[in-house]
């Protein structure tokens, strides 16, 4: 269903809650560090499309417990209406794509999102897109979209850690800032981003680092790419040379089956053998340390690679790179390393590569290392 509306100021949500994390930028990119006058649009008001998918940001508190809630209860158009002052930032239209907790995010919804965004940009309907999304898998959706969209106009994903109606609801403030970032001229050419709690993160690096805290996201290997408050958008990294990626959106889903296998002490090869017999086209190892696993597990991965299954070594560790040929002879075994991509993003990239016909381990390795 498509619900288009120029949003009027509304007082449905009593107050704009903006997280107050005091963060210092690690690299000052001076040319862009000034407050952003573009956040108060006058002539040529930016056109922003809000695509709602669900999540806590569209959840309502469950009176049965102090922390409980049901996600995916509020429609996107009502979320937007509930944010005081948001209408001053842009001409906003809202469409409902789904209303699910992002634990139920699916290839089907991803394809719908990608097609709708591409269409809106190709027809020059909008200057930027905001996607309201659950926080559990927002990093995967951001990475997927960045990999397949043929545009570098801003696409800003946003969620919240607290549902509407809770005492510390962070949704309205986050949504305000997401629209602010999508509408800013500074965001042109930056493609897909995630805005949470005053920070702007890139899809390759962002990950959820806390189960429940409002400050839940970080980019451990790179830091935030920018910061936002209700009056300013500041980027601390230069825009990428191109935010467009080379991978095509496959004609239809579902994406090929790729399993993540989590490494641990006393590991045998059974999980991996099961993945092979279940028809996996790729296996991502969430390895120990630098993507390591026991001799038995590595032997099972050898069996997979010999069958033509794409084997990628990633890590269960939150930060750092998985390097080639350190303790594991990747060249000899025909394995790929994920570098800085965590297992869930390594899985996605592997799925997209296989769907695009790229299965040779050297070519897969190039795609992992050559996209940023
Ligand atoms: N389970 C929720 C989701 O990802 C959590 C959230 O949105 O914060 O949809």
C-alpha cells in the first residue's frame, strides 16, 4: 500500500528525545565540519521518501512488563506525523513496505526496498530516502542496499532502541535526524548510511554492539563517518569516490543459501558437513581470533571447498581484519578471507556474488577487498 502525504506538524509525540553521547571525531575533515545551513531548507525544499519496514521504532510499549513491547505496530506516516518540526526539513512522503521486527527481515522485503528506491531515484521523484527499520539487522539491510543500488543519492536507515510511549523513547529524535541527514546537501554522493543516536555510520563498518542500550551502534574498525544534532550535520570523512557498487540486484530472490558456522573450543566438523549436505552454496566461518578454527573444522571446510562451495573465513571478534595466509594457508585451501566484514555481512556479500555468478575464490576475494 502506498500512502503519500505532505506531512503536517503534529503533536502526537510529546517531545523530541535526542541522545546526548559526547563523541570526539577521530579524523577532522575540516572542509565539512562546519554546521550545516542546509538543514533549514528554503527554496528547493528537498523531497524525502520515508519507507517504513517496522522495528522498535514503530513499536508500542507492552504494559505487561517495564521493558516489553511489540514492534511493528505504528505505520510510517504516523511515525513521521509524530515528530515535531520534521516538516520544516523537507517535503516528506511516506510509504509502508512492511511492518516487521527486523529479526524477520527477508530477501522479499529487501528486493521490494531496492526496487522502490531505484525507481524513485531513476524517475527523480525524490532527493533522498529514509528507511525506518528494526535495529537487530539494520546493518545487513544497509549493506545489502549499498551493494545493489545504482545511485549515490542518500539512503538513510534509522531505528530506535526504545518503543514509542516509553519514558526514554529515542525514535522521534532519531527519525528527525535521519531526515535531516537525508535532506542535507552534504549527504549527496554518500549513498547508504545509518543514523542512530546522533551518529552517522557507513554500511560496511556499522554493527550493533549492545543488546538494549540507546547507544547501541559503533563502527569498530572505522569510527562514525559523521555526527548529527537537530541543528547540524557534520561529516568527518570525505565522501567515497563513488557510493555506487558494482553488484547487480539479481532478477529475483531468494538469494543463494549461505550458512554461517560459529567456531568454538572443541569444535568438530559436523556443523560444516551438515551445511554442505543441506545444500549451502557458501559457508562463512565466524572464526576464532583471525578467523581460525580447529583442525577438524578446517578439514570440513576443505571438503566444502573441494565441492565448489565458496568458503569465507570471518571472525567472531568484534574488531580487526581477517588476513590471508596467517595461520591458515588460504591460497592452498582455496579459501577467501572477509577482511573487515563481520560474518553477517560476509554472508550477504557471498550470496550476492554467487547470485551474480562469481564463485571463483580469487574473484570472490577481490570483491571482498576491492569495494572500498
Ligand atoms: N527486534 C527489534 C528489531 O530489530 C529490535 C529493534 O528494533 O530495536 O526489529
